[in-house]
């Protein structure tokens, strides 16, 4: 099964992705984690990605799709996967040719987003400063809501109330896929 998790920053995509990966036996792939790893590399691409990520900007669409396709070409992803953080724009949707089964939208309001982000334990990430988080939230509303509408229009979208307890959210996702 090929799943995509979509939601604003702090909606629980990584948490649910990890849980679903264990329950479904499908590998979990987070573009945020990929870009944080690439940004540690001491080469031109690493420095480029680091600069973009630390500013809260989106990695250019073609580059994101190229990197995601490179990962998905690995043998462990052939039978299915769970993607977090991709696609974020309609251009990425159009370029990405891998036919996904379902898109799970973990819906939370902006107030809950901020509550979760402020209370996160992981404060070692350079890409989670207040200005960067504000920029990412604005980018979500600007670009990703169109992606959500697209998947809804082709009947692949499952909307889940991401404000519920982790176990309840997971149970609802599993009940809908």
C-alpha cells in the first residue's frame, strides 16, 4: 500500500507514519528527515539544502521529486511505503508519477499547531526557529491546501481529526485504509 501523510507542521505526521510503518510493515519516508540528513553533507548539495531548510523555504519542486524518486527506487519501497511531507505543491503532484492509494490529511487548527510546536521536545533542529515555523505554516496554507483539494477531487483523501489522542488517530486511519 502506498500512503501519503499530509498535514500542517506539528499535526502528527511523523508519529503516525512511524506507527503505521510498524503496523502495516511498510517503510516510512519523511522528506523533512531526508533533507536534514542531506544538509549535514559537506558538499554543494548539502550546503544548498541546508540553506533552504534553515530559512523555512521549500526545496524546489524538481529537486524534491528527484530525491523522493531516488529513494522510492530502492528495493524496500517496491511493495509500498508511507510518505510524510510530500507532495507539498501541485507542481510536485503533477511531476510525481507514482500512483498512491490513499492520502491521509491529519487536520488540526493553527492554535493546536502552535501549542504542539512550542511544546516539542526536540529543540536541536535549526529548521524549527519561530520565524522558520511561521514561514512553513504560511507555505502550507499557500501551497499544500491545493494538494489536499486535488486528492479530495480524485477520491483518494481521508480526513482525520489530528487533535485526538495518538491511539485514536491511528485507529481512525487504519479503519479508513
